[in-house]
């Protein structure tokens, strides 16, 4: 009796793929990062410009990736693209960085955000279990975060159809909820003069810093200083818009991937870009840009000093009063849980592709009875859970976002390399606006990376170090493969 041969099943359609793109992008960031960005630029107009630039960069990258996805509709996505353009070392460094910080770091951070907002309903989650000095605290929230990763991993090992159903439900729910926040936010906010006041001096930029002694320093920004501040703070909106490329990891399970992956990349990033910009307009209609941290009221704190940077919660409070805290906490729980569903579903496929290439643990290249790379998913689950325990996921995210940008640049430049190396290769879809749009993305993102190197040297330097640490690991896997 012959053994049943397991292989990836193409069971995901365009709606499923678009759901994964949008669902993986929308986590907790849109409800939080606007506060930090407001302190960094202090201008309603420049704030919206940053979100618009983020959306255009994300969409231009997604449209460029469409060409590569059409050429290589295989599991592993970006890992496969980089390997074909640059070779195995470069692709391994990408996969290594995704495993160590990009994918698992984001999964850990999103899981902790889920647990943090769950504590609004269940205060017992704030209970400390272990405390070592002032640097390490382990609470019930971290236990819940780890459990949520375990649960979603288990669900995704039951088959891609189960995973896609969960993903579609949570993505639909949070899109509807975000749409409601925008509609009701504008309905309530436009009855006041908050929006007009925020735009009264909309191009006057400033940076607001809270000093160690509690005093506040406000510095006017213009010219190079303004560009520097925008280049540094855009990492917040870029992080909130990241993970759109996850759909390329599961190319081996998408129907007609040469058409559906490019389409889903465009549709998913377009939907999220529009929602993010409108959400920020709603914030500006409900809350003053400026504020003081000790005002004692939601309106007095403004966007800049929303309690714990929870600008989404502050906006909900302005719409429906104190109950808004619970409504927003519930929305963020749904949003983060759904986000992690997509991240966990997709990430395992990348590590599966690496294992099949001899560049990851051999067991990760196996499929279970449900035609799912279950062991790759459990490897991902284990490391993401470790990052939850360590409490260092926030730092890892900063390193990961910078490293992620570097690999986006590398991948999109790969389009130029492959056009030259393989001019006759089948390209069902060609990069939109080639060569101008892809080159503009490369130039602008490179400038952002240079700005981050200048303004956040430690974090970005550690990001580069994590990438570099993959070089000896690559040769270790290579030596084992040749044994």
C-alpha cells in the first residue's frame, strides 16, 4: 500500500488573498502610533502627508511585487524572489531575519497588544507572576499572549480552509468596525470646530518632547529639520502598514496565483491606505492636535498626549463617552487576533520553502495530513512565544521594521536585475509604472533608511547586526546540507 503524498492545495481565491493582505496589515498600530507622530511633527497637514506617503509607498511596492509574484507563483514568496535575483545567501539572510525578528517579532508584539487590551475587561491579567529587578516582569498578560499564539497556530495546522475562514471573519469584522469609527467620528466631530482649529495653522510643524523632569520642550521645525523628523517618524506608519507581503508566502495555495496575487496586493493595500487616512481625519475631527499630558481630560490631552498613546480609545470616548474605552478595547482585541491569524498562517509557508531548500530545519519542510506545514508553524510559534516571555519584542520590532525596509528595497531592485538577466521570462503582470515607480520607491525608501540610521542609530545598527548574524548560520546550514 503506497503512502499518500501530501502537497499544498490551491484553495484560496481572490477574496481570501485580499483578506490576508488587509488583515495582516491592520493590527493595533492605527489605534496608537498617531500620538507619537503628532509629537514628532506637531502639524495636522504634515501628519496626513506622512500617512499618504506611507500609503503610496506601500501600494507602489505591492504593485511592483505583482510582477515577481506572477513570475514565481510558489510558496515562499519574497524568499524565492530574492534567491532568483541574488542567490541563496541573500535569500537566507531574508528568511533568517523574518524568523528571528520580522515575522515572529510582529506576532509577539501583536499578541501582547491583544493581551494588553484584554486586561481592560479582565484586570486579573495585570497580575505579576515573576519580577526580576526593574528590567523583567512576567504577568498573566504574557501568558495570554503566548496562549493566543498557540491557539492560532493549532487552528492553522487543521488546514488552510480553517485558517482562511478565521481570517476572513476577523478581517471583515475589523473593517466594518473601523468604517463605523470613521463614519461616527466624522459625524460627531464635524459638528464641532475641532477640525477647523487643527487646520488653522496646518503647515506649522514642531517637535514636542517630554523631558525627564516632566517639563515639555517644543521646537519649531522647517526645512531639513522637518524632513528629518518626518523621515524618522514615518517608521511608525510604515510599521502599521507592514506585512502586506505575507500573501506572497502562501502563493502555493492560491488559485490562479499569477493573477490573484497581484490583484490582492493592490486591492488589500488600497483598502487599508484609504481606511488609515480616513481614520486619522476622524481623529483630527474629534481631538485637538495639541494638548498637555496632565490635563485630566481626553479633550485636554489632545492627540499628542492621549492616555498611553491610545488615540483610538480617546476618539471613541469622544463619540460615545466612557463606554468608548471598552468598545475600543474590544475592537483592538478583534483586530490584533485577526492580524495574528494572517501572520501565523503566512509565516509558516516561508519557513517551509526554506526547509525544502535545505536552509532551515529539515522537519519544517514536511506537510501534515491536512496538507499544512505544521512543524514550520510550531517552530514559528515557539520562537514568537519566547519573544513574548523576554519582554524585548518592542525593541525587536524597531530593528525588524528597518531590516524589513532594506529587504523591500532589495526585492524591488531585483525586478531590474531579472529584467536584464531573464528578458524572455514569462511575466503575466508587469510592475506598474516601470521603471519610474519602482525606482522612486527605492530612492524614497533609501532616504528613509538613511534618516533612520542618523536619528535612530542604535536601533537600526542592531537591525543590521541581526541580519549579519545570519551569515555564519547560513554556512552552518550549508555544511549540514552537504554532509
